[in-house]
C-alpha cells in the first residue's frame, strides 16, 4: 500500500508488540489493529467485517488473524478475508519503523 | 429448469447457503437448485435472538452474502417452496406445488424446528417460538417496557430472549423445568454465574418450574405455573429445544435416528444424497461418538466440507472441535468441545472481574472449555485440542503463562 497521502502517528515502541501479538489503537476515527508477524509490523482495521468484534483480541496464526468472536480469518499483510463467515476484506494501513518506534499511517484529511 | 445434472440443495439456511457458495467456488459449473420454504436469501440465525430482536440490526444484516456476491453464485433459488418427497431411484425431488426436479447429487440441509409446548392454551396468539426472521420480527414487536414476557426454557434461546426483553425494559419471568440453566451444556458453577448475571439484570428466574397452562380470551393473558402461581403476561416466548427436520429423509428410506445419519463426509445411506447442518447425526472423532449439533459453526463448516465431498474434492473428513457462542447483555460466552465425565476443572482469570476461562480435563487431556468474555483464550484452547498437544492444567491456571506459548511449545 502506498504511503502517499497518509499522516503517520507513533503508536508504540517495538517492544510493546511482541511477535505474534497485536495492539489496538485509535487514530482519529480509525480503529486499527497493529500486528507483529515475524518481526515485521502490519496494520489493518480492528473491527471484523462480519460482526462487531475486535481483531486485535483475536488469535494470530502465522500471518493470519482469526476473529475472537466467530472465527472469520484475514490475512494480516493484505487484509484479505480468507475464511467464512467473512467475505469482505478489511482495510490495511501503511506502517513505518523509526528507531524503536512503530508508526501507522492514516489517510490525510483534506 | 436447471439444465443437466443439477446439484439440488433442500434447505436455504446457513448450511444450504454455504454449500451452494462452496460448490460454485470449487468449480461446479452445472446448475445449482436451492429449495427453501422461506422468502429470504440464505441467512444466519444467531442475530435473530440478539441484535435483530432488539432492533439494533435490520434483518437483512443476517444475509450470508452481499446481494451482488450471492447473485454471482448463480443459484436457481426456489424460495417459498417446500420439498414434498425424494424419489431416490429416479434421482428426483418432488415439490409441494407438484413439480418434479432431477438431481445428480442432492444435499439435505433441512435444519430443525422448535419443539412445541404441549399444555392447554399453548396455541393462543401471543406465544412465540424463535427460529426464522419472521419469528424474530414478530417477537420483537412484543418487547416493550409496559409488558411482561414469560420465557419458557432456560437454555441459550430463552436466556438470549430474556436479555433482549430486559434491554427493552420489559418485565421478564423465566421458567426452567430443571434445577439449573443450560443444564445440557454447563457445569453447575458456570450455570450459577449465568443465573446471577440474569438476576442482576432483573430477570425473575424460577428453576424447577414450568407452565401448566395458558389462559386468555383473544390472546395469552396469564399463565399458571407448576409451582401454583398465576402470572399475568403480555406475551410468552418458548425455547425448549429443536427437533431435526429428518422426516423427508426417513420417508424416502434414508437411515435416520436423532437426525439423518451421515458419515464424516456427510454421506447418507444413499450414495447420491448428502446432508449437512443441524439435521445431521454425524461421527465426531474428538468426542468419540455420534453427535447432532445445533450450532452456527457446524452448519457453516460441515456444509462447506460436505459440498466439497459432493464434488469428490474433500481432502479430509469432517473432524472439528465443536464450538458455540452466546451473547447476553455485555457477556460473550463461548464453549469449545463437548466435555463429558471430566475429572479435573481449572479456572484461569477472575470470575468476579467478568472475564475468565474454565478448562475441563479428562484422563490428563484437555477435553473442553467455557470462556466468559475471553474469546482469544477459547480459540487457543480449541487449537490446543485440535492439535492434540498435552497441556499441564497448572500452566492453564497460571495467568503469567500465555496460552499461545503452550501452543508454540507443543509444535
């Protein structure tokens, strides 16, 4: 995903999101889940596209997050819905690392 | 109609819908005919006793697929239609309107229907059952603050209806014939936790109590309880279980017993007829016995696997750890496994804080769990059970141990 047109916000230090774990952050109106997959950080919508559930409270297996409520799954790197009952993808957000900080980009307001 | 060699699905609920979608996704390019007695596209039922019942979500929100996606599946959907008979020798299904349609393979996803109360006055208007969108909207119209609802049955449906009615500020009396709530599914102390949850929200719970009869002129006005009390009510909701819709199968000579008997690929006793969802009596490897599940997850996942099996594309038999959830007030309850005859129970987390997990062990093996507001831990337990990793109960109890680390360590 292109980082153009995004404002980046520091959301955590690297050590605050251990590998295989997730952090829920709210940046302006965006509810975002930030994941550490094998030392790389990724950000997607926190709210499942099937029902109201927080993906950051879900179960990470490899690069897939399983929703804590109903078991729908999304690819953390692409936001793609990969298991029933989810059919709609979640949005992805660009992530940057600066020193020991994790930054997430949200669409810049016009 | 239907072109050559159609695959026919009877039942347009969760199982029927996912089966149709899976057949197409797996490359089936012949006709798919979906027969269902309801007017709706395939939908999921859990919200009918939750968000739809309190008016927080429209009924369309339950549809399994967005309209465009469902359109793309390209199903010939015979809605408002009932199958009257199956003729296995001729590979045909006869419809209630007299039409007869051929099948190459047939899937029975006929689900179940609410068990009916058999007491005097039980057919009065104002007494509701809950299974369909129509049922949910009818009951929703009765939930108002000036009324009093009598809920019959302290199982999942009864408890969710009670919670919905309290959300609408309605008086609620709930009668349960046995000595605890959710007796089939929960050990005593967890049932007690649920009982406190509902009492704290103002539900008048009567255990060891049932309805003896209803009375009313034009509609239900009062009920006589078996404890001798007479209660005035504005409506009643009955949730006393589901009976499998297996008559169509048994009348056409398929093996049935507490549902349609299938193997772990959903095959019935006829090689061209399959079944999936609430109606199936199927083997479960982890439980080590045959089971019939009334759950959203089984309806979805068994249907997906059986649809693949109908195409000869199933990679492995259906062998999932049963999983179920309920939402009541702000509490999410999840069950994994079918723990029976467990010999050790360990808790993780603090029940007083409203978020905890209870794990059941049998012969040293993790056999199931119940999580209250702890979805992630339930998923991890399920994964631990699925992979067969040995688990030390004391590690479960220790809040400093992350369950995902137990899973990693076992690999």
